[in-house]
């Protein structure tokens, strides 16, 4: 059987999203076609680790050449635009090393060598992404990295806790199911026919910045929608084991409403626009190309910072619109609302100086800061209180983290297996595809064990009625209002 290697497998090994991928696939399949995949991976890892040693190799030279950095411009940064990475990266702490794939590790090593890098950390749910790995935390000096924040700016969690008998979720399942279906829309292109009212849409930046002005109409029609992928809205059971002063909810069992989504097309367009500018201004070696940054002293850096914060406010508003609809239909105000971003950048103090902390799929976990770390559609999520651990740059994981890519999940998980897992946990799923099946995710309990030094658990959320986009949803449809 001839050797076949996919681009996804190369990225998982740590190969950058660049021309090296098709070159590596061609070289290996042509010259090493009778090797096993394991043998081929060992060769590829060796070339990735020490490309200089293979620069004159008879067959591996083309791969090595694509991995080696180009000679920097004699004019330096700001004229030629080419930037070299530091030879030695900053130290970064790794939580749950055994749970983290090599691709994410290589991405974090590349980020650690940026000239603007100050400190870093890798969370136990980390996996390969674009730019920073998902689960990567990076502090920089006076610089912001658009792909260090991510495409879905302000992707976040929001939990409303209601003083409702948990038996209602079973006894009135049809009611809660209907309310989930009417509270929000799923699908990457989903828009309401009638826009919601919210003060975020009156932000002056929508009228002052040309990019945002062009996005205003679509953003308004998507306000209160939830997107696709791993975004969800769900009802479940909240268990508060003991009264905690920070959470300020008495010990007991409650009905919880939990949502996960971000800034929709608004954030994606901001990310893509300013990443393009950053790459034009600072051309980095291939393995770090998506980590191009903007200085906050530059006009473009200031613009991105303002636009990023607006996208974060917009994402928050989306959640608040959805939760307000649910509260109205339940006829109850929530006892407590807990929420947090996990794709964002903050100005914070580190080692007695102000830095920009990027949390790409990581939860803020400063001292006594509340957050939510979800599991999967059947695994529990946790309400946590940060311990303010400097070793993690005041951060924790943003979830369980994927252990299968979407393609792998679709190829290896059956509908019957998903159906049986849902039944075993008494979860009703509305929408949701095999790419988001529980088997595609790491064990949340193991992930939580790896970050006991970072957060205290003050509550537990067990999902019962889950709404997601699902493969069957037409993701570009124009939906009517709920």
C-alpha cells in the first residue's frame, strides 16, 4: 500500500500553513512511498526540527528549503518588512503536557521566539490552530497579534442561573426545547429579518471607521445569533456544592442556561483585515507568518485595538440578547450571570510592567475572577474561580479541547455511537453533527485535574437539552425572526 499523507497530518506534526505542506506531501509520497506512515512521520519530524541539517540532502532538500527562514532584508524592519525570530524563545509553562499534540507545541515554540514576546503559557486543552495554538496564552510588549486573538474575536461563554426546580427540565422538556429553538439562530450566514435593538449598534466607531461602517448592517441582522461549529445554547442542571462568596449563590441545584458563541461576521472581517495589514508590515518566517503583529504606537494597531474591543462588546451583546429572551419566556430574572471572553487580548500587569495578554482559546483566571469551562454536549462544564497564578499568566483552559479534527471525527464516529452516548447521559440534542460528538473531545475531568493550581471549581453544569448548528443546517440561509 503506497504512502499517503494529508495536509492535516502535516499540520498536526507542527508544519506551518505554507507552501512547505504540498512540497512535503509530494516528496514523501514520491521518494518514500514504501515507508510506513510512522517511519515517514519520524523523517518529517527530524526535518522540521533541524532543517539546516537537511539543506543539502538528496531527497529532503526541497522540504528543508521551505522551512529555512529567508535572509532578512538589509534594510531591516519597517523598510523591507522582513523580521527574524529570536534564536532562543522565552520560557513558557505547559499545563498537561501529555494531553497536547506536537502541532500545538511547535506553534507555541514559534510564538515564544517573537521579538515582542514577554511571557507565555500553554493550557491543557491546547491544540493546533492558526497563529497561536488554541489554548495558547502570550504576553507581548506594546504589540497586538490579530491571529493571537483569533478570527472569532470575543468568542465567549455566558451562563444564567435560574431558581427553578431541575425536575422541570424533564417534566416540561417540550417547553424548554421550543424556547431554545426560538431564542437564537444557528448557521454561519444566519441573519434575522428584523434587527434587535441594542446600544452596541450605536457605537460611534461603526460610523467613523470605513471597515466597520461597511459591516454595520450585517452585524445588526446577526445580533443575537449563534453561528456554527462548536457554538451552542443549552439548558442543564447547575450544582453549587457550597456557598462561595465570589459566586454568591447558595448551595443547591438550579436550572442553568449556557451559551457559547462570538462576534460572528463582524469579528471575522476585523481579524482578516488587520492580519493582512500586519503581514504586509512584518514578514515573518513561514512557521510564524500568522503571528504578524501591530504595534499600539501605529495607527493600524490602534485601529485594531478599538475594533477588537467593539467586536468583544458586540459578542457580549449577542449573548445578552439571547439570555434576555430566555429570561422573559421563563418569567424569571436570573439569580446570577457568569460570563467571560476566551478569544481576546487585554492590557494587564506582568512582572511590574504593562503587557498585552493574548488568550486564544483560554479563560481569564485572575484572583477571584469567575469563568466557565465547558466540556462537550454530554460532558459537564464547570463554574470556576481564578487563583491568579502567574505561571499561567492568570489563565486557564477554555474547554476540554479537541482530540480529533472535524474531518477525523466525521470519518471515525457513527450516528449510532453518538445516539447511544446521548441516551447514556440523558441528553436531548437539537442539531449538532458528528464533528462535535463528545468522542472528538478530550476528557474534561482530566483537563481540570491539570489545572487545579489555576482555578477552584465553585459549580458544575450538566447539559440536558443542547442546541447546535449541525451538519444538516443550511449555514447560509436567511432566517426569519424567532
